[in-house]
């Protein structure tokens, strides 16, 4: 019973995201997207669902887990189709062992077509991760590391008013955590990929 | 055979894209009606060089950055064309290969694409020069794909990353390398914008004969895609107006030639004497060129020499991303809050250090009277990805003798000058790197140096330099270690200066 409840919880987030996507698509109009004022302050807050995938040079297997992801970004716009800012991300696993990845990145967001809502986002910054790795024959062990993170994202923004929009976004955080102590062994060059999809609310 | 035909088609498409007139080139400025700064339509038929121009927004506008039509799809196609061209050159012309099992790495297949996507990123084991010096040049070609198609600086910044992603996953059979993504991406932005701004200063669309040929030839290494485009569409030999406002208001060159004595990093630590040459170029002047857009002021420093460890010993590009004047522009003492991007590469027999960083700090200047002035700068550095060598660094049995990692740093500079001639310059650079690939290490580096020169004429002089590199590494589970390396140079120096000097009222 408990297991089925956990499964329902894990599936409900992607379903909710899909429903939000459909609703947003139905609610929007092309005219709204063309009225977006981009210069000036902006911020967004996103909730989504992500999957972590861990690799390292000496690991016996690739480890994966899923869980909710949260993002907050603030910044300014130097031109009509470019945003600059900082972004904080938090992803954590739904089940045991508890895993968590936190990143803080400086970002650039680019709208290739100023009158459309498509955008790409890229950022670089620092990461702190508590992850579970299998580096020897004794099973998975929890370990922590600090390193460097790259964020790459693409999405579509739907403007409801001149100051408020909803964005649908797919992103990957590539987090290099370095060498991590796992049990009695050392996992070399650990890289964590947190891939996520989400919906964000955007204020300008 | 069919695949080869498809690639030939792609190459043809590359040529076709390259043959398009670049948005905002001199050719365009005679045809395109653009709004002027007041918003009124203005037909630009008077595009001529403006020596001393301070408004680099106009320069960017004239070359496609502002107010002209943007072509993001064409930018992406041209970026892809660069990858196809490099891949096919490697496969068909150069026939390059890696040691087994990789072999001919450019002969990519659907299977190799699948392997790369499934496996994901790794840290590669290439030599320091390859990773820290050569990759940014490939990134520059991606970046200029955006600039030449009308995108401004910030709009072009995703392109070196996208181009690198495309190359790493689909352009070669080796697993995608995360350090290449960093160095191609960030280095590509710095080198791409630098070369984008330099090329029009070298070319002269009104020159004729041998002079025209030499200028086009000299511009080729810094803007190869632009050079191909100019040959294909005839801009390379047609008489056309030059882009407006290319000159940034101040332009300095420093040339040094001499001998360097430095300690080797080998077990014997013996001194070696080598011949060295240094070129330093300053595009714009923070006290003369008011901030209008990224890289309206930048500096490039290249030092080459004989001896082991490669001929390029030092390469540094620093470009101003943003600035805010904190003082009155007519004051004797001026200070400017500045955000700067830096690409750094240092490779000597004794040590290797490189990285991509964002810097924030103050550039200050004080006019001392009698033609003398003092310029200082103080920056804090966020090192996005650095590389440093140490005895336990890298990967055993490979060309990797260094670690990768993010970090923090600082730099302090002070320069006493007379008439633009640097008489006494002191520098101090410190960095902390936390390794994420290689040894489990935290590395601290310090590099103070001092340089003095005596002007024999207004622009020519003789000088000396002394620097001291110190590194300390601490390791997880192993004792730490440190190393020091002094180096000395004597040189002849030539300064050229054009434009207003700091301390003079801004025009």
C-alpha cells in the first residue's frame, strides 16, 4: 500500500505538469505573447520534476533516482531579448537514500525571436550535492561533494498580461562533484546530471 | 558514397551561407535603411571610418548588433556548418586519428552518436595547450556565427555552447568532454568578440592592390569564416565604405623582445634561458571609452618563446562586460566599477595555469601632472573552470598533467606611465582551485611580478621583469606539497599609443 502510494506520488507530478501545459496552451493567445515587455527587473519561480543520473570514472554502475525540483531566478534585462540573472535550484529524491543537489548559477536567457515565447537558458555556478553512489561491492553509500555546475535549458513562455507569464521549461544541470569518498573507496570524477521539466511563474 | 554526397551538399550550404552578405557589413550599410538613435529612419550612405569615435554602439550597429534584422536560424545553421566543415576536414583532408580504440575520431556514425548520448560527459585527458588554448578558437567561430547574422553580444553567447554541445556529441567519436564545453563556450565568447571587433580594424575596404591583399591576409587568422565570406561574395576586393565607428577612441600596442631566465619544474630545478617575444594590445581605454556594450574595452596579451613546453607561453584576453563610473569624468582621480571576462593561459616549463573567469572590481586612475599618470586595478575573480598542474595532478599515463576545478581569485595591478609609456608595473594574481577532476586537491597559487622600463625615446625603451610563481596543494589523504618558480626577463620595448590619455578631459 505504501509502495503504491509512493508510485502514485511520483507519477502525479508529471501528470500535473502535463495538465498545466495543456491548460496554458489553451489559455494563451498569440497577441499576449507579442506584448511581453522584457527590459527591466524580472523573476521567476518554478516547480517541476527531475531525475538524477550519476556517473563516475570508477563506479560499478550508473545510479539514477527521481524527485521534485524547485527553481528561483532573479535578474535584469540588458536588451529586449536577453535576460541576465542568478538562479538557485534544488532537487531532492523522493525515496531513500535521500539525495539532494543544490546549485547557484549566473545565467543568460535568450529569446531568439523577440515576439515569440521560445527561449534558451544557460548558466554556470557552484553545486553542492548529497548523493548515493555504488563504487564497490558493498552497495550504495551516501556521500557529499562541492563542485561546478552548468545549466542548460529550453522553454516556451506564455504571457497572460504585460507583467505576468507562465513558462514551460526543460533543463539539465550538469554538476561536476569531483572525487567523493564512498565507503572505503574513492569514486573519481563524479558527475551528476539533474534533468527536469517544470512550470514557472514569471514576473517582470 | 551517399553519405559523402550529403556532406558535400552540406558543404555547399556552408559556402552559400558564407557567401551571404554579413548583416551590417559595409555592403549592407549602403542598402539598409536603419533607424538612427532618435528613432527617425535614416538612410546610411556615409559609412566611413571615424578615428577617435567613442560611441561603440554605432560601431556595433554598423556591423549588425543593434537595430538591424537578426537571423537566429541562419546563425545556428552557420554554427552547424562550422562543425561539419571541421569534421570533414579532419576525416578527408587531415585524416587525423587517436590511438586505438578510438582511431579516426571524425568518422562518426549513428552508433557513436548513441554511445555519446547514453554515456554522457567525461573529463578528457588532452594536453594543456589543446584544452586551454586551442579550444577557445573553435568557440570563437561559433560565436561569430551569431554576430555575423545580426545578433548582439549577449544574443550570441549561447552559440559557442550550443556549437560545442553539437561537436562533442555528434562531431567526434570520443566521449563528450565537459572541460571542452567550458573552454570552448566561455573562451569562444571572449575570443569571438575580440576577433569580431578586430577584423574591421585590420581590413580596409577602400585600399587597393598589394596593401589590400596584405590586410585581407592578416585578417584571415582572426576571422577565417569572415574571410571566406568576403572572398565568396567579392567584398575582399571590391571598393566599399568601411564600417562606421570601428575605432574605439584609444588603441595601444606594446611589443617586447628579449631573453627570459626561468627555473625548470624537473627534479634538477636548473635554470634555462630562452628567447621571448611579447605583444600586448589594448582596444579602447576604460578612461576614454565610456561603457556602451560588452567588450568595448579589451586587452590581449600574447607571449611566445623558445624552449620546451610549447611556444605559446602566455595568452590572456580580458574584456569589459559592464562598467559604471564612480567619479566625475573630468576629475584628477577617477574610479570605475567594472565587470570583466577573462581567459587565461600560462604554460612554462615550470608551471601551467589557465582558466575562464568572471571578475568584478575597480579600475582607477590618477593624473600626476607633467604627463605622468598612475593606473590601478583591483579585481575579485570567480573562476568558472581553472586548470593547474602539480606533481600528483592529472591522469597517470596520459597527456593530462593538471587538474580541473572551479575557484576564486584576485588580481591587483598598478602601472606608472609617462605619455602612455609604462615605466613601472606591478602585478599580483592569486587563485584558489578546488579540483573536480584529477587529484583530490585544493590548490593555491600566487604570482606577484614587477616590470620596469626606461624610455630611450618617446616610444622605445629597455626594461626588465621579475616574477615569482608559488603553488601550494593540499590533498585528501596525502601530505600536501608546494613549489616555487622565479623567472626574469630583459627586453627591448616599443609602445605605440593612439587616442586620449587618462586624466585628459573626456571628449
